C-alpha cells in the first residue's frame, strides 16, 4: 500500500500546483532525508499498474509497475545515492533534476514525472548525463557550479 503522505503530497501538487508538496513527495518516494534508501517496493506502491518509464537515450521502455520493480531489484550492486537539486512543474507534469552516484560513476539526472489525479505516478521519462569537461574558450564567461 502506498505511503499515504507521499500520495497525498502528489495529489496536492497536481491539484494545487504546489512545488513544495511535489518536492516533499519526491523525497518520500526516493527515501531521501529520512535515513531511508531507494525502495523498489515503496516506488511500486506509488505507481499505477499501467505505469510506463522511458529512457530515450538508450531507446528503452518499461511497461507496468511490476516490470519496473523487477528492473530495480535486478540492478547490479543496488541503486545509487541521490541528491535532489530542483523540482519544477505544474498540474500533472513535474520535472525533477538531481544527481545520482553509482559508486565512482556520477550522473546528472532529469526525470519528467506524470502524476494522475489520484497522486500515482503514471509515467516517467528519464535522461542521464555524465559530467563533461568545460572548454577553456568560455572560461571568462561562466562560473563553476
């Protein structure tokens, strides 16, 4: 069964365009801030049965929350440690930007969440980007993050 507070936060975000509620919901979904870790079971409970996840960069699509849970459970070495950077959006569509560290393999991550009226995740589209070296020609125009 979904954690009622996370599902309620997602409903509040959808119906009230509440970015703070969405951020707290994503933190709960991912087990951030409470000493918990990623949980395929918790995420499964907060996804629709007909959930779809796409990763355009690798050309892959996962259909169904059961298949997504199995994919997560099979991940070699467990999941990454995560840092949430930013959450923006409104209504049913929210974009989450973060950082995932798979040991010595860090990635910048952007996920587009589509949430239904009941506060369940209907769809995710995930983009992953590795760190790149900034070119020197623009060094005087930018600041390091």
